[in-house]
C-alpha cells in the first residue's frame, strides 16, 4: 500500500522537522524518523487507530506530541495532517 500527503500536511511536517532541528541538532531528524515509522505502522495496520471524524483516523507518533491524521482506500493512505496534539484540534477539517 502507498501513501501520499495533502500538500499542507507535507508542509506542516517539514515545518515541524525544521522547528525541532532548530531546537537541537539531530532532533528534527529524530522527529522525521518517528513520523515515518508511524506511517509504516499505519500502512501495515490501517484500521488499528480510532476514527476521529467521518473516515479520518489518527495514529500517534512516539516521543513527540503529534498525530498522523489519515484516510484510507483500497490503494493508499492519504495523510490529511501531521498534527501537533496541543494546538487547535480542528484546523485540518477543511482539507477533507
């Protein structure tokens, strides 16, 4: 199964990598690895995480306060948001 990012989800992912890298050298890389591992788990077990609205599910990133919001179809996972869990919880809804 493949995956793709909503353009704004990819942008917020890159911004988060840059933010963590500015905080501490190598931390942005660690964040990126944790997000990609979360995506891999999501692809392997797409129905394992709870539905938060309509057909959108959220898988949690380890070590960082982020969730991957996604929908799935037969061919791919579509990542709607790489969401910081302590910020505005509904900002991504216009993307679906």
